[in-house]
C-alpha cells in the first residue's frame, strides 16, 4: 500500500508533468508526431513528460521497478 508521503510525491510529479504538456500545447508550435503500433500518436510533448516522470520517480524511489 502506498504511504501518504509517497502519494504526495507521485501527485506532485504528475502535476508537474501536466504542466510540461500544457507548455507544449500552449506554445503554438506544432510538435513532431510519431506513430507507434496500431497507429497510436506520440508527440515531442509526450517524450518530454515521460522523461521528466521517469527521472523524478527514479530520484524519489531508487531501486523500485
């Protein structure tokens, strides 16, 4: 079960990732879009948010997989 402290950290990471996505959306500059399997679209904003989330989770929860 997730501890309250851990939940707060994960919630903060998610909010920050949302801000990254909004900055890309509000920039007015079209992100390059790639297509994964089954024609799923992935943008530069997605990659930026993913990179941030992974970095922060590894920092706060080292050793967790």
